[in-house]
């Protein structure tokens, strides 16, 4: 099997790569934190988190803090495994 087979199309956009990178080193991140860290617009971030949620790579929790809605994200076991495979494949591809 070619190493390129482990490159995951779900992570091919910089925003998705950024979301997963943040969630690999944090237990969770909320929408505002991801938006600020990644410099994404609301709509852009929402569409990319939906794509990762659809793949079951992230878990989405909606709650209220006081009266304000809060959405927070965490990486699933499957998401962490697939992201590690993706990063390993990229490293092999560039000969690291």
C-alpha cells in the first residue's frame, strides 16, 4: 500500500488541519477559541466543523453558559487515530 493512501481528504483544508491540531493538544476547544486561533469567519469555521463531525472525527457539545450559547469541540478516538495516520503519511512523503 502506498503512503499516499493514508493522506486523508478530510484534513486537506488548512482550517480542518488547524481544528484537529488544536484538538490533539487540548481536551476541547470552544467555537470562539477556534475562531480566534485559526483566523476563520463564523461561516467558514461552522462548515469545517460540520464536515469533521460528519466523519465522526470530532464531538460537538452545545450548552449554555449563563444565557449565552456555547459550542465546544473535542477530538474522538477515531479522529485522533485518523489524524495521526494523516500526519505520519505526510512526514513519510516529505522524508522526515
